[in-house]
C-alpha cells in the first residue's frame, strides 16, 4: 500500500519477476509489522494469564491508537507533499476546547445534538487553523516548519483565551458514554472512526488524482509546478484537510475523558511524525506509506501499554522504547541490502 | 544591463535603509528596556522604612492556567486588594522550571517591593532569590520549598500530614491487600514527588501486605494516564487502587477504569481538587482526593511581606528562614464534597475581576 514515485536505481535489475517471498521481504511495511507481531507475541506470553492479548486490553490498544492514527494520517500526507505541521497538537487542544464549550452549552438537548454541534465545532476550528497554516506557507512563502512552529504558539494562546486558561469542565457524561467509551461489536467507537478515516486516506492516496498530486509535489515541487499543478492551492487544501483531522482528534479526546486537557498533547505532533516515518513515509517527501503508518502507530501503542502490563519500571521503559525504535528502523534499511535478500531467501 | 544594475543598486540601497531603520528601532527598544530597568530598579517605595504606600509585589508561578495556581492568584489578588498593594501574577503556562526561573529573574529586574514564588521544583533558585533578599526585597515561597532555603518564609502543604488520610482511605479500599498503582506527573519534579514519597513508606509500614508499584509518569496528559491506567488494570489482576498525583492523571485514569468496566474492582484516589476531580467525586468515579489550600497560602504570603515591610522597610537585607509553615489539607470524598468545609479546599478557575 505504500506509494513510491521515484525509481530505486540501487536495486538489482532483474528480468524475472521477483518471488512472492522476495517481494514481501523488500516490502516497505513488512518489517514494521514483523516487529509489531514479535512484540505482541512476547507481551502475550510474558503477561499474567496472557492478558495482554485479552479482549479487554485489545480494546485498550484500539482506543489508545485512535487519536494517534488520525494525526498520523494528517502528518503522513503533509510529509508526503514535502511539508511539516508541528501545530497539530495545539490544533487538537483548541478544537477540543471549542468542542467542549459547545458540548457544555448543548447539554440539555440530548446526545445527537451534542455530537453534531461539538463535532462540527471541532472540525471547523481544526480546518480554520489548517487553512491559516496553509495560507502562511503558500502565500507568504514561510517554511512550513517555521510557520507551524509559530502557529503552535498562536493556537495554544488562543486555546488558553477561549478556555480562560483552564480545562473545560461540565462536558455532559452522555458524550463519554455514548461516543468515547462506546463500542460497536466490541470495537471502541473512536477507533472505528479513526480506522475508517485511515481507510479513506489510503483510498485517496491510491485511487485519486489528489493523492497522486500530493506525492508529485513532495517529489519535486518545481516539476509539479511546471506540469501545471496548482501547487499553492493544493498545499493550502491539504493543510486545511489535515487541520480538520486534528479537529476530529480533538472531538474524540473530549469524548474519551469528558474534559479537555490543555496541559497535554505537547508531544502529539512529534509522536505522529515518528509513527509515520517508522512506517515508511519519507521526511523528504514523495513517499507515503499509509499501511506502514498503521504499523508505526501500533508499535507505539503496544510499547506504551505492553511494558506496563508486564511490569517494567518506567525508567527502563524509556531505554527499551528507544532501542526498539532503532531496531525497527534498522531492519527497514537492512532488508534493502542485497546480503539480507540472499540471507532471507536462501 | 545598466537598468538592471540601477535596479539592483536601488534595491540594495532600500535594503540598507531598511536595515538602518531596523537597527535604530532595535537600539531604541533596548535603550528603553535598559532605562526602564534602571528607573524601576531604584523605585522601591518602602525604602524609607515602614512605608507601605504604593507597594508593588510580583507573584511568579509556573503552569499559571492550572486551577491550583489560579486559586493562588485569587488568594494573592484578594489580599493585595485589601491591603492596597499593586500585585502582578506572572509566569509560564507550562511546567517548565527553567522558564519559571527566567520569569522570576525578569520580574525581579523591574524592582518590585516584594516577590512571591510558587516554585514548580525547588532547585535552581539560589542565584535569583538570594541577591534580592540581600537587596532588601522580601521573597516568600508557596507550594514548594526552595533549596537552599533562601526565602524569608515558606507556606506549603505538610505532605506527611496529608498522607495520613490517604493511607487510611487506601487501607480501607484495599483492606490491606492487593496492588496499588501510582500515576505521577513527571520525573525530577519535587512538587509532584512530594505527593507520594511520604505516602508510599507510610502505606508500606501500615499495610505490609500491599504491593505498591513504582510510579508511572503521564506528563499531565490524560491520554497517557489513560494508557497507563488501562495497562495497570490489565497487568495486575489484584490491582485495587490507582493513586493519581494530580488532576489530568486522575481524569485519564477515571476514563480507563470506566472503559474497562473495572469500577467495582479498582478504585481511584488522587491528590488536588481541581474542578474535573470534583466532578469525578460527585459522580462516584473518584473515591477520595486531597484538597490543598493554595488560596490561603498565597494570601498569607502577601500578608507576610506586607507586615515585614511595615516594620522594617527595605533598607537592610531580609533574613532568610528555613522554617516551613504548613497550610491545611482536607481529604475530599463523595460524602463531604458538598459541605461548606470542603468548599474552601476546592480550586477555582477564575478570580474576582477576571
């Protein structure tokens, strides 16, 4: 499912079609999922009563990955187009504050009205922030890293003003019971929302002209311009859509906790970038791996949950997480080498 | 070509002119700042000894949007209004200790008559507080001690005393057996660690059959706290209590317990009494939480500096004191949360005049 626009000249040219196992071993996302599976098996064996793989903990893992997946999709598309957005966490906070305040106001009107009102508020807020970022990047020609660093501060400040500097309380518990902690066929609703959006993102990348244009802009903005793509408009649109995804993540956040968390989410953008890059999306642009992103998100969620389930002390957790991230990325590079191909297909 | 050269020259001239204007503006700004420092640095209105007219105090805290610190601000502002003092409450919106120390130094440079600090962590203040005290500017610490004890007075919660009702309630909820999980804020944060370093040994002594897990750190993120709490529930079948050291941690843990349907087996106990925690108490999702007295601590701090300046003025160095004055706490539970007594231990989200 990963989409690559450039030719790998360093790979061995063969007239024969490579075998299925060879294709698997050289697949961008194979190794990240291999690491995920090894960790799942390990944590399941080591945990008491194999509780790591129990239905209750699987629901935990799914709930934990919902927000990360949404932000991951946003950042993967932006990275693929050669852009950054480190204001996604701040966007999530402001969107959740707006959604929270709307939910408080709509409390007497029932769950459906609360959902529609607060989700719309979060979505619009997120998209407006995304549009703001996009216009700064495309119309003022400010590098997206700097532009979103600046907007991170601006958006956080606005969130503090809107919330009077403190978390929004009084969010109706029915929102938490009806959405954030609700399950459909045993699957947490926030995860269902996230995985559907993830699927739509995959389809958009693979089957739409917009997806192709995103990759083209990330591969070479100049070439895309010369090919007649209206890159400024498309980049602005992309920022707006990605801002909307952060808005949805903000809505999901208040449904899970029935409160905002304006002191949290400081690391969300970085975590999303890490998950996307580990999954095979290139920081330099031009390559997006949506399936790999799922593998990267799963890796982060498994580690955060599994190490506590098996009782590893928090200081050692930091070391183990760092080491596993290095191994995951090293395996991704290792499989590209000729020696490894021979080793694994022998 | 000559037109191009001419254009280039004009463009270059324009750039040079712009740079010159910018330089002059910047120089003027810096000069203004410097002169502001000088003026205000000599402007202590209590120099004459005993005069308390036109006093100006600055209160520095971190995470100033947190309801605990908002409540401190309310207490300080109310007392300052009563005494006719001009009080400014400043500091970073994050819990960045280095940013708080910088904010303190910047505020000190404006020449206030007195300063109050709510240090997020106790180390690193020596270079900022001691020189002020030597210059006759009283500094009082609230919420946390300073190391070394350079302030003239310190008003904080007695964590040993506040641990006693926590030991009792955790003992009651666990019946002295099973496992207790601990979700803290961050490492290297004494304000946070004080909330369990006294509690854990007291629990171990009182209930030797209890297993108390090492702290997990959620960095004030409800989502991270939820992840931790759900993993603790999964990994410890005999888990009976989760103790969260502050509000966002409690909110995340409550969501995880609810999501796991483990409310009957796992009880939540916490520290602090912000509005979210009060709601959790009222809904029964939180079994108990410790309410502190940030309003009273801040009010006492303002009064203490005022009294000192009334008697001594600011001509001589202010004596430092390592004496700690404890401020009261109350264990809030679903049973007493609505009482008048409990109301004074609940944190505020806005002050009079906001």
